[in-house]
């Protein structure tokens, strides 16, 4: 969106473009600066945990999104960017976004691919987003049709990371690749190696984000293989504790909390439940009344108890989120998925079914990313 004053000076700007050596046509410039993109960014002060910034996305890379607003250009740290909703006058794109919102992964994939075929309307950021979405939709479809989509999803995510190492989506692609590898019962080492190569020689916030994601993937792998490969899982948990300890002093408050929670869950995986519990309980003082962060603490404490098969204690923590700290619907859905797992572990099929039905019927919950993990009957993984 641009101000009326700027609109008035557009002819003058176009007239001087050749003198400035800028080859962009006047029609393309007008098109690019008249978009009203929406950028969702993190805001822990709000119950939703986010807010929107409006304007035109001028440039994106792995670290910064440059947004032209009515008040001028602003640089947004990609660590705080949740999603960008591009203003696109294209029916395939509109249909793709709508299908994705309704968890119609096959339809979304088809529309995103159709959009790609036609060239992405000359917007390089949109072309890159479409490529990422195609890979992501294939991963979503792999949850129900792994034979058909899991390997293609892995291949496309690998390709995206290698071709777009400086993209806003590259860390998300790394995380999805790690998940896809785990879905195939494979270690996350390949994804972790690709993420490690994204780091730069000099210390930076970007490097810390890469390291934190590696810790996250190693933690997921340790949890998944703890029962079948206990020695390998223990080694992974030890690596997570070490990685998180190296990051604590260099992260902002939100990332520091993530690192502390990963470390606590890894300690629980190592059987050091008392240390993990003390670590998490100590964090409650730091987060105050921030409902989203309190929800994360209860969820992680519940996860620690689950690793020790303390199902009643785990259920109590998950219920805190479902009943009291449910303002963030993603976190509430995560708590409900965990409750399903608790009830199934206790062979309480009645309550497991009740939570599954509620999760898939509640309009505020059924479209969350966690809800799709129980969209299939009998699935909670």
C-alpha cells in the first residue's frame, strides 16, 4: 500500500528511471508498489502471539524481509516473520491458498503447480514461495500416501535448500526435510548437515537460529527412536543439551526459552527427570503471565513426563493448556494430541476417541497443523 502523495509522484519517478539506470518498466513498477501484502509477525504481547504488518514486499532473503509501508521502508527480521500473505490477483494462487487453509493438500498442490507453470506473474518472491509450497504439500500428502509422496517430498525439499540457501523459507524447508526423513524412519543427519552448511564464518543471530533448529531435529529424532535405539537416542539427547548450553547467552528471550525447553526435554530423555523438572519449573518465574509461554512450559513438562511414562502427571500438564492456556489454538491442538497419546497409552479408548473427534470438529482447531496429525482414524502420531 502506498500513500496518495506517492501516487501523485509516480509519473515523475518513471520519467527518471532511465537516468537512474533502472530497467524496470513503469507498468511493472506500478504493479509491484500497489500490492497490499500482509506480513504476520510474532508479538508475544498479544493473546494470539502475532500481529500483521501491511505493505508491499520489496525484497526477501534468509535474514530480512524489506517491506514498503505507507510510512516508509521497514526491515523485518525473518526470525519474527511467521508467514507472508501476498496480494495476488491470480485464481490459481487464490485457490491454492484456500485449499491449503482447508487441509485439501492434493487440491492445493495442483493449484500451486499450475501457478508455477505459468511463471508466477513475474514476482520472484512469489515464485520461490510456490516452489516451497509444492514441496510442503507433497510432505502433507505423504502422511496419508507415503509410498507415493514421501520420497518426492524429500527430493523437492533437498532441491529447495540447495537452490535457495538465502531464502526466507530455507530453515522451514530444513525442518520439513528432517520431519520427512523421520517419517521414513531415517535419521535427521542429512537435514542437520544441510542446515549446518547455511551458517556463516562469523558469529551471528542467523548461525544461532541454524544451531537451534539442528538441536530441535536431533531432539525429535531422539524421542522417536528412544524405544528402539536407546543408545543412539541417548547420544542425541546429550548433543541437544550441549548445543542448547552453547546458545543460551546469545539468543533473544523467545529463542532462549526454546533452547531451555529443548534442553529440559533432552535431560528427561536421559533419565534426569528431576533436573528437567527443576529447569522448567524455574522458567515459570521468567515468563510471568505470558499465556503462550506458560503453555509451552506446561507442554514441555508434560512431554518430559511422557518420556518417563508418568501418564497422570503428563495429562495434568496437557490439561492446563487445554483448559486454561488455550489462547494459541496451535498449542491447544498440540496439547489435545498429547492427551490422545496419554489415553491410548493407558488403553482408554473412550477418552482418546472423544478428544480426536473434538479436535477434528472444532472450527477453531481442525485447521491447525497439529490437528492434521490425527485426521486419520486411529492416528495420533
